[in-house]
């Protein structure tokens, strides 16, 4: 009986289970994939025409063209703006133009200048006028091209990480468009120095009273300045300060300080204490003088050169002591003042 009862229970359970319909699973409805709307195209930047390339000032030869970086109006204008823009520096605090002031013929007026971060340079800031006529750059001549010196100053003086700065420039639509117009590509670590170099090749200074006198303009120079040019020639100054740039581009030891100078670049002991002969153009505006800024006035600089520099074992044989009367020294200064010319860029640009 007991087995029969168990059998009946199991049969009832089985029947009930069979009667219970299996749950119906509804098919999952697939929702159509909606594509994200395309990003609107970046607005096209309409740039105004680039500033025309300035003409070479009276008295200067044409700047030799670069085969690797031909000068165009677009590159030069871009480099001009970058020269004034603090965004080119590591921390946004410094632009090239802060050490190269227009009223001081693109020098700073200081013996030495500070870099980004506060450290001081060890040498005086030279003018950047007429750089395209030179064949080496820096006081020790260690840089062989304008592009190289532009890159070195960008990374050294301004402390820039080129790739980081280039990326930041490309985030400024006008800059990005300007680079694309000038170089066919956005800003890069390579084309920023090339823009600087193009600007420098057009940043020239001439048409001074001396230049105009050489072009036969009557009374362009005062009588005193004319006499001063005679003194300049007679006393051998033109041996190293050769017209029209008033430098021979070579390196001389005049016995100032214990800086290795040219030896830093060549590693040659014979070059110890030699420095690139600076141009005398605009010299009345570019004090203090010499590589360390130790010559505070033009009169001091004239006096040191007239006495043949400071004696030392490696003193340049080109330097010869000269006797200058007070009248001759005054006339020589007047002549040097007559080398103050006119620059191709005389204002700050408008920045994006």
C-alpha cells in the first residue's frame, strides 16, 4: 500500500509538471546603432597678407639666400611675431625681445642678462641686427647657421622644450594657420627656429649718416665725424672693423677677463680669450661694451682699444697701441655715432 501511495504521488507531480507550460522568452529587440554626428570642421582662418619683405638699407649688401630655408614674407612675419611672444618660453615669462630692445639697437643695456629661471648669462647680449651677413654666431662663434643659433637661444635663454611649445602654438588657430601658410605644416620643433632665422635675415640696419656720405650725400656727416673717420682709418681701427659691417668676422684677444672665449668652441688653447669682433654699427647705442659688458661707456671702449688692449700672452698681434689726442678721441667718437642707422623693423607686432 505504501508503495502504491508513493507511486500515485509521483504520478501526480509528473502530470502537474507536464501541465505547466515552459516560460516563453521574448526575442531581444535590437536597437539601431545611431552614428555620432561628425565634428564640424574647424573654422578656416583667413590670414591677412604677410608684411612685405623690407628692402635692404642703404650701405649694406644683400643678405645671402639660404638654400635650406629660403626667406619668404610669410616666414619673416611669423618669426617677427614669435620673437616678441612670451609663449615661446618654458614658463611664459620671457620673449626674445626682452633682451633685444629697439631703442638700444636690439641690445639690452645690461652687462649680462638673466635667462628663464633667473640664472645669468656669462656674456653680454649682442645685437641681432644684420645677423644675416655673418658666418658664425655667438661671441665664441660656436654656431654655424642662423637656424642653429636660433634653436640654441630658444632652448637656452628661453628654457623651451621645443615639442611642448610647438604643440601650444598649434592650439592657437592663427599661429597654426600661419605655420601652415609659411611651411606647409603646423608648428614643429624644427620650423620654429627656421621662422626666427627668416626674420633675422630681414632684420637689418643701415642708411646711417656714414652710409649716406659714402653715397655722396652732401653734409650727411658732420665735419667732426668726417675727421673721425680719417682717424679711424689712420689708427688701424679698420683692420678688424672692416666696412661696411665694421667687423671682419674673425676672433681676437684684447685681454679682457679670463673667459676661454673661442676656445669653448674649438678646444684649441691658441684660441683662449679670443672673441668675435663685434660690428660697430649702432655702437653708440649698444653699451656696455665687450663680451663681459665691462666697458661702461663708449669713451672707455675707445680708450682701451687705443692703448692696444690689456697685455697678455695671447694678445692679438693686430692690436697696436695708438696715441690719441683729446681732439682725435672726440672726433673718433663722433664718427662712431655717425654709424647709427635705421632698422627694417621699428615697432612691436600684434600677436595672436
